[in-house]
């Protein structure tokens, strides 16, 4: 089972896939800011899914340990130094695992993102997490142009995949769902690591018990 973050190129709408245990975020070009949650399970694990949905924050270090490593990661990405990016990712995850008192996870930094081409869409894989091996994979170059991705996108992906790790090893969930709470927790960790003010997320209900982020309200902060 692997949990991943897929992002499609323009022309597709965000959706989620749950086959074979995979969970993915799809967002892109003009629709890149559309984010949808997964639908709640009908029976099995429904209560735990709702627990994940309710937990909207994380305890954060009172020192700047993650921010310092994130700054080193930014410098490494700007220098396009893949070995230094890998070291910074490892240090970031080691520090985070130590703070949250969870088992260490491994990270692999890869080059160009895998590209999936279908009849009506193409999707790029930004990162994934394999709970059986506790391995996080993140890609640092775009699929087509092979350019280094933006630091914000890369750090966001790293925090997103680490939050899957926390779901299993801190919260004890049997699965890691993309709930409103999951996105909130990932956002809290990202803004802390980047040293930017936290941004509360506002949500709009859609069909099937799912939610999408209301970006106009989120950007206004009310």
C-alpha cells in the first residue's frame, strides 16, 4: 500500500483514488488550488475517519529546529544540489520524528516526477508514503521541463507525506485519509517549518460527504 500525492496537468479536475490502498491528491494549473477530501467510509473505520477529520492541529516544537533545517533545504534546492536536498530532508524528518516520538522514517529524493497519461488527463506524482516500509519518496523536478520545483511546493509535499506517517504512528489510525483534519495538520506543520503565519482553512461541502477548500475565504482569513 502506498499513499501518494498526484497532481494533474491542466484540463483535469481534482479527485481521489483509493484502489489498492493508494490515496492521492490531484490538483493542477488553473485548478491547482482545488483540494477535495475523501468521502467517509460507510461502515468500517468510519469512526476513526471522523476522528481524523476532527483533529485539526499538531503540537509544534517550541524551538526553531525544523525551521533551521527547512532553510537549509531551501538553499539546497536553489543551488539544485540533490545530495544536499536529500540530507536536508533526512535531517528534517529525523528531527520531526524525534519531536513527535514516532519511529524513524526513510526518505528518497528522486529526480523528475513520474507522468501518467490518460485519454482525458495527465498527472504528475509529487510524493508518496509507503506505510509498510515507512519510506517517503519526493520528486524535486517537474515531469516535462525537468526544472527544479518550487521550494514551497517541495516542502509542502514533504510535510504532507510526513503527516501520513504521523497518522499511523502517532495517532494510531489503520489508514491515512485525506480528511479536513489531515489537510489542516499538514498545513500547520508546513507553516511552522517555513516560518509563515498559519492560515485557517475554510471548507465548502460537496456531494458524497466530501469537502473542498473555499480559497477566497481562506485567503481573506474570514
